[in-house]
C-alpha cells in the first residue's frame, strides 16, 4: 500500500509556509481596557482590533452580560430550534431588524456561519431548482467565497469594485437565478463597495444583492445602521444584509436581516443555523445593550471620524503609503511580506500592536500593516503611532514601486 499520510502532508505544508516567512502565530492577549492590552508581560496600545466604537469593555455592556448570566445561566442549552432560543435572542433579533430597517433578523453564532448559511439556503442543492450563479467581488471576505464554493452554484469573482465587469458576468448568464454578494466595507482595504451602482445593476438584472456589513455596522450611516443606510439603500434594494456583532458592537456573533420570507427560509435551510448550539443568552443581552449604546453613539462616531482624519493627515505628511479608505480600517501597503512583518515587530517594540497582513490573506506583493482605529483611542495614541511609523527603519518603510493595489 502506498497511501500518503494526511498529517505528514499537513506538516509539510505548514513547514513550507514557515519557510516562505508566512507562518501564522497564535498569541494570547489580555485586553485591559478598550484600545489597550497586555501581551507577554508588556502593555500595548492596540491598533489592530475591530472594537471600533470602544464598546467591548463598556461598563453597561459588561453589566448586562453579568446580570443575564446570573439570571439565566451561561449556556443556551441547545440549538435555536430545540431548547436554545431564549427571550434575549428574540428581543435582540427584533431590535436588529428595527435598527437596520428590515422586516426580520436571525442570529447566527458567527459571521462565517451566517454567510455559509445564506449560501446554503439560497444556492444549496435541492431537487427542485437549477444551481444558480453567485457573483462576488474579488476582495470579499473568505466566508462568502467559501460559502459559495460549497454550493452547486457557479461562482464568478469580478475585479474589485468593478460594477461593469459584474454586469458583463451577469449578462453572460441571463437565465440563471443570481446572487451578487459584496462586503459593505472591505475588511483588508477599508474602502466602501459601490453599493448604489450594484443595487441598480441587481434591480436591472433581477439579481439579488447581499451585503456583508461586518465593518460598516455601527460605524457608518444614521444611527450607525451601516453602509447600506449610509448609501440610502433599503431592504428593497439589498434584500440580504449580514452584520456581525463582534466588531463595532464589541460582543460576538452575527445576524442576517431581510424579509420575513428570507428569514423563514434560513430557519428551514441554513444548516449553520439549524445544527449548532445557540450562543449564550447573556451574550444576546449584552449585545442588546451594545446596540442601544451604538445607535445613540453619534459622539463616538464623530470621534472616530476625527481620529481617522488625524491619522490620515499625519500619515500623508510623512509620505506613508495610505490606501483610499475613509473608514477605521487604514492599511499601509508595504508590498513585501517580510517588510510588513518587520514593521509590525518594530512597532511592537515601540509599544503598539498592529497587524501585519500577508498572503494568502491578501494577494502576493500586497502585504500591509492593517491599522484600525477606535473611538477609544486618544489623539495622543494616534500621534505616538505616527511617530513610531516615522521612526521605522528605512528598509521596513514603503517601497513606492510596490504600491500596486
Ligand atoms: N465578514 C467580514 C467582512 C469579516 O471581516 C468577518 C470577520 N473577520 C466576517 C465576515 C466573519 O465574522 P465573524 O468573525 O463573526 O465570524
């Protein structure tokens, strides 16, 4: 017998990744306050978290979690359709639907599971329908791509934000039911999708638009209702909205919002909803509090906008390779993976935690520092980060020739 060993193959792939300098390392941090953490015994200012509004350590959110855990226990005890769907989940779903201007919302344990669930329900194999078409922006989150790949649908990825290319791909499949899925705010570039043009295209072509607003919810739009609300688009324009709760809301989990018929369909066919234990009800209670705060948090959104502008102005003065983002995700494109790792290490030595994002998360040659800002940061935190960026050794700074995004 000459059967290859799977674990050996995995170990070789891991080794090969390490040899290319792309090994991923898991490190345990202790968040000591919003925007601050301790790691390996040292204190850091965190510029890589998604806690955009600084709610992860908000005292009212913490108190809501504690109260609900004391009253109802920790675990949900089962799947939503069995024993696990608590009153706190139902209340949160109603609140999320109202906030995002949708008829109904459905909770999922994570954003990844929500995206998989939508794809399963809309594009999964059944006896009664033709496999459809799924169009996706090239830079969409991995879970949208993976979700579509796991269905029988034809997946076509259009060049980033290229609505004309998406239109050509749709026109090439005039008889297929079509889902067009896009991030609202792109997680690694920080730019906002051309949502109005995509919605117009979908309306013209009778395709269904899905928006993953993981990074827009809480940050953009009136009352932080997200990138669609910011673009003036409603449920009619974008019938499927996915939002995550572990970013601006500071807790964890995700939801899909849309028509009552969509949500009922997900309850029937989204396997990542049906076959998993519901999240702890205390987490739903904490999120309910976080949504209440986030909706009223124009002051935090204003503060965030101020910090984004302060960072961008400072970085521009230093000649740093900013990307065209107006959101709290402010990548600095360094090109080479080693250069990005070296820059992150140098910043760490200066007391800043910043993510080096390397292939395969981003395309080859587009490694970057992914700097994220939070309303919890002080002006002085941003100024000190800029000083640290200015002090990076020359070889870790940008090579303009690599600025090819
Ligand atoms: N979509 C996007 C655009 C994301 O950035 C993320 C998280 N990185 C997810 C979905 C997944 O969400 P979760 O972390 O809740 O699984």
